[in-house]
């Protein structure tokens, strides 16, 4: 037992001391290879903070219904649909106090991408209050369009125009993200999920079925063309991103680039995909993420359902032990660093599309998607868990804010570069 405690103390000390994110030779290498260099980023992108965008989920409700905290038949307020208890507990995004705290935590990034599920949805009705709080904290928002209906592609162009009108124009653009490129040209950017899909899929039993929300490339192209034609006189550009690695169909569908959400794509794969996107004339954004650790259903009738392992792959994790939870936290901190370094490296590579076109956009996945276990929002420290919470097997590590701290230390290396050494 003494040996285990010593090992745990060592791991915890490493996280507290920021050992997982200390400055590395990567900065010097990247500064030499990148165009613009890291030292020039603030000059090239005066709004540099706005180019770091947290994926944000405005779908959590408080008592009595506890929307989304009850996902997969969980029973809040103790039994939550997450493997980690948030620092704020099962909060309500309609609470000003909650949003104020979120804004303070987000501050080192400069923007959020609100998960949006259609007009008059629960998430849509939460937007005005969220924007009010973001404005007060000098933060901006854009939108990630979700697959809210099988035929939602029919409304893609009108949805974007609705978002721009209601949350941009009518508010005098007080909190809407208009992204500036290196040449100073600006415009909105939108990401959408489940866009470029196969027409059929085959399950583990060999059964092939139509994909219910499949949309043809030509139909998407009519929608994306409609957006650009309508807004041609309003912005220098409108950037439309698809969560897709289809390098033929994505440009055929009229999207400008790809915005990848999948945390199972390892950072070492970013370069190959960035090169593929560049060859196809596509912009690209690969996320900064801490891995993946989703909540599982306690029962399912799907014969093809298979739990997803903790990512990044880490052998022999025992989450029932403090040592196992600290090992997972170290692996997660390592993934944050690796994904941060790789996404910047490929975005600043002068031979690839983003640098050639002066485009820089880093999504951080995510601020608060608690179901999938990749939240940067602080969770409770392990010692803060109640006996009843411990009995439910939550995986909170020693320091519940380690992910946000790790990201903040990395961000400051770019946003607040050290002054040059004086001549001796």
C-alpha cells in the first residue's frame, strides 16, 4: 500500500506542477518551420484568441427534469450521465451564475461554438442568455449545426441565415464570431455534423440498410451555393466546414473545408489528413482534445453495440483505484499537448492550404460534453466526491481542473509569448 501511495503522490505532483505541459523544443522547431512564425501570430492575427473555439453544449438543465444529466436512464442529481462529476454538479445552462463561471473558465480561448439543434429547440432558446453573458466577458460565439432531423439538409441555408439574422444582425454583432483571415478579410464560420454520409451502412450481422439522413452531394451543393449567393455582398467570405474526411465528396458538396470532431483520430494522423485536404483544395481544422471516455448504457437491445475504450489507448487502466485514475489523467494531459502541437504544426505549415490561404481555426473538443468524457470544464477533485458519489464509480482524478490548466499553459505560450532576451 505504501508503494501505491508513493506512486500516486508522484503522479499527482506531476499534474499539479504542470509537468505534462512544460515548454518543449516543439515551440522552437515550429517557429522555424511555420509561416507565419509563432512569434508573428499576434501580428498576423490581431484577434488571435478568436481563432481558438470551444465546442459548447447548451443542453443541460436543472431540477426537476435535469435535461441531459438523465441521458441513458441515469437518475440525477446523484446518478449522472457522465463518468466524472462536474465541479458545478448537475447545473442548468439557463442559470446566469453558471454561465458567468463558464465564461471565466473559457476566457483564455476567445470563442465558443454552440451546439445547435434547430429553431425553437431547447438549445436554441438558451442562446440569447448565453450570448448576453459571453458579450459581458468579451467572448464570441459561432454555431455547430447538429443533425436535428433526417431532412435537416433541406433547411441548411435557411438555418444559417436565421442564425446570422437573429444572433448577429439583430444584436448588432455584439457577440457573433466573424473570423479574420491573415489578409484582414472577415466572415462567419459554421461547422456541421453528419453531412457527407454514405448512402447505406452494413451492421455487424451483415445487414445493409439505407442511412436515414443521407443527403446527396448535389443537394448539399445547392444549399451551400445558396448561402454564398445570399451573403455575397455582406461578408468577405463565409466559411462552411463539414465534419468529414471525404476529400472528393466534401468539395463536391460545396464545403470550404473540414472540421474534425472525432477524438479517436490520433494527433499523429493529423498531417496525413491535412495533406489530403490540401490536395483537395480544402481548409482543415483538427481539434485539441483530452481523449474520450464515454458513459455507457446500463442495458441495450442492440446486438451490435460495443463499448468504446478509453482514449488515448492506455493499457491496464483500473479506474477503481486512485492510481488508475491518475494514470488516465496523465494520458489525457499528454493527448492535450500532442493534439495542440500537431494541429498548430499543420495549420502553420506553409506548404498546406491553411497557411497558403491565411486561415487559422482551432476547435477545442470540448468545453462541456460530459457524456463523452472530453470536457475541459473542471470536474470535482477526487477528495470532493461524497461517499455516495464514490460508490457510483466516478473517475474524478486528484486535480479536477487539470485539463483546463494544461490547455491554459499551452495557450499562453502562443497568446502571451515571452519577451525576447535582451542583448548581453
